[in-house]
C-alpha cells in the first residue's frame, strides 16, 4: 500500500474541506465528522453530500509523520 496516500473528506454543498484519514483505517472518524458538519451547517442534508476522495501530500511533506496527520495539521478542516 502507498503510505503517502490518504482519504480526504469535502462537503459537496458548501465545498469546504473536512478532515483527512489514513487509507487503511476505519472511516468512522470521517463519517462522524461529516454527519456533524451536515447537522450543523446543512440540517436535513443526506450523508451522501460528503465526498470522500483519495489524496496525496504535496510540497512540504517530508515523510516524518503519516500523510493524513500532516494534512490535518497543515490544512485543518474548515468544518
């Protein structure tokens, strides 16, 4: 598995980025964060409004920490 890949959530309604999670970990954290965002920002919207896509770190990631942790630290969720 490519250790530099992760999953990144984004709201399809307001297009704000959410948190990132490791590719090989359960998606419970992304699911919970997405549901909380929808409940607060878009009441009644279905969970399918949250888009989850694969991502890769770009310039600045030196491999010293997991890619998803680096993403959450350098580009924190706007939810």
